[in-house]
């Protein structure tokens, strides 16, 4: 009885339980932390564990998941086997609340999209004929998860639409691309004093990861911004 | 790899410095003119009977006093930065907050008085009217400051530039939530109330002037100028704070208009109370209603 009294309720936002379980139930419960983990509830959350959970989810998708698509209120995903001998660049739509979809050449001007250059796949041709590509669009909500040093800036810095786009190719480390991959984010008109910066989540930066612009360039437009990065 | 587009609102160092200079010059000028207003009222109160009984000039002067003390607190706070003990910093934050809330409250009381004069007009007599206004104007902010102080929300506050370098440090709020509720929220309520009253007043001014026979050339512009004067009185320029995220231009306009509020109030006071009664009656819609209010109170 005394042991039972001392047992604390399991708090999923501490991220210690079910860290590698990606059943619908676990995904939903862990996604609840995006809104639960706020400045006032900081002590209930372990940002490092939570962030790692979602980073590992990419690997799980391309290596172990049997699903081709996933569509929830907080996450949409597409997993597709790609022939490394593709003769053209590949385009995928990233429309919010829709599962990413491969686009034909005529649909290249889709407002939110990703372009993967054919040279990216060409470099893998010699080692494997096919490769699994995972594309995830994740809504990280208004809380503290995946905000990194933005939280300490106190100047209203934010992640555009709280939306992150994850790209995974097999379980391959893709760096120093000759031709960068391209992600286009559409947005409302931004005031002139708003600085827009394309960044990726660097898990090795800071105590529990942080945003970094290394290897990425930003081409700011009035209603859409193009991000080019030389790595995955 | 997760990618995202990060947004960061920025003010470069040069803009921050320019805004600080504008604020300091504007607040300094305001303080001088607010002091003129207070002295002028004191002189007029001893020399003219109407200043003892009329409430409108008393409210203008109360607003002037609160703005004068707010500017003084601003100068001390910005000048001292984070010097002194934690307790001194706490006190400076609390005093600055108190006079800011007093100024906001008196602006809303100006709007309330304007509502009684122009919109309600009849049955506007309240016993000990100015005493009740004073209680709201000086005691309500004190209660909020005491509550905020008990929650230990005052402390060092940093303003950073685009390179995350601190450009200004002062004793203000260390708790963001308290700042949003007791400053931003309070300011928003005052702004919305003042804007609503001013909209009704402008409707009255323009419908009245078009309904009366005196469709003189320039009447329209007099109405516009009256509204501009009233806008400063009820603190409408503070609403520009909502637009400062649109870019540095609106930040400059905000700094200029809010810091010069004392100058505008002085001009308003002079136009209303210094010329002869007949000139005012024929040239200002507000002065006409002012007169009507005095009669209704009697």
C-alpha cells in the first residue's frame, strides 16, 4: 500500500515512457504535450525527451512503419519508395492539413512544396536501386517544444505557423549536396521589420537541440519564402 | 531533419537609439508644458470663479499631473537603469507602473466625462462627482500595483535588438504575464473605451454641425481639429502601440505622439480656457457642450 501511495501518475510529457512507441494512442498522447508544455507548466515537461521522440519518429517511419500515409490533426506524413535512377527533380506538396502528395511537372507552382533535386538520388544510385523517402509535416503548437532559444529571446520570435517539415531519406546521412533541396513556405504579408530565416532543428546544438541556419539560405518573398539547404 | 521558417521581429540599434532620443526629447518637452498647464490652472482657479466649480478643467489637470509624474518616473527609470539594490529596482518598477496606470485611468475618465457631456447630456449630476473620479483615478491603480507587487512581478527588464544584444535595461516587469494583464490588457481596455466614446462624439459633432444652420466654410475642419484634440486627451495615440509591429515607421509615430501628449494637452487647455468665452462658444463644439453641462449640473 505504501508503495502504491508513493507511485506518481505517469506523465507522458516527461517523455520517459513509450519513447519508441508510435501507435496512434502514443502519438496522440505525446502530441498533447505541444499545447501542455508552456512556460507555466515547464516542470511537467522534458523538452529533450519529447523532441527526441519526434526526431526518432522519422526513422521509424522510413524503416519500420508499414503505412504509406498518416493523417492526424497534428501530423501528416507520406512514405514512398523512390527509384534512385529518377530522371527529373521530384516535387511534393506540403499543403497544411493534407497528406503530402507527389506533384506532376504542371503543378510545380503549388504554394507550399518541396523540391528534391535528381542529383540527390543520383549520388545513391551506385549503392542502392531504391530508397525510402519520408515527408512529415508537424504542427508543434504554441508551447515550448521545438522552440529552442526562441523562448529566451523574448522579442516575439516564432516558428511560422508552428509548422515544421521533416525530410528523411532511408537512414542515410545526406550532407554537402551540390544542388540544394528546396522547401517553399507560403505565408501572409510580413511587416518590413520581420526577419525571416530558414532553419533546421540541430539536435546536437545546446542542451536539448536548437534551431540552426547552417547550410541553409533564405530567399524572402512577399507571400512565399524559399528555403534552400545543402543537407537533410 | 526538421526544417521550418523562423520569424523574428527586429528593431536595429540605430532605430532603438533614435526612438530613445525621441522619447526623451518628447517627454522632456511634455513635462515643461504639463507644468505650464498645472501652473496656469492654479492661477486661473484663484482668479476665476468658474474654475472652482467646473469639473472638466479639474480632470484635465489631474491627467496633466499623472502624465507629468509618469514622465518623471520614466526619466528616473531610464536614467538609473538597473542601479541600486533589488528593493530599489522593485520600487522603481512599481512607481513607474503606478503612474502609467494613473495616466491611463485619467484618460479613460476624460473619455467618460466626454460621454456624459456629449452623449448622455441629461441627468448627469452625481454628488461628489470629482471626488469619485479622483478615487478611481488614483486609488484603482494603487490597488493593481499592490496586487502586482505582492505577486513579486517587478524587477529587471531588458530590451534586445536584432543581434540579441541588450539595448536598454530598466526596472519594470520580470513576469511577462503580469505585464500583459496589467499593462497591455489595461491599456487595451482604455483604448477600446476611448475609441468607442470618440466614435460616438465624432458622429455627434458631424451630424450636429450638418443639422444646424451654420454650414459655414471651415466648420468641417473645426470638427476635425476638435476630434484631434479630444483624441490626444482620451489617449488614442497610445492605441498606436497595437500597430508598432507593422514596422519602424509606426514605432516612430507612436513614440512621437505619446511623448508629446503633454504638449497637445497644454494647447487644448489654452484654446479652451484662455480666450474670451464668446470666442470659444462660437468656435468650438466641445466648449458649447461644456457650457451646457455646467447648466445641467446647476
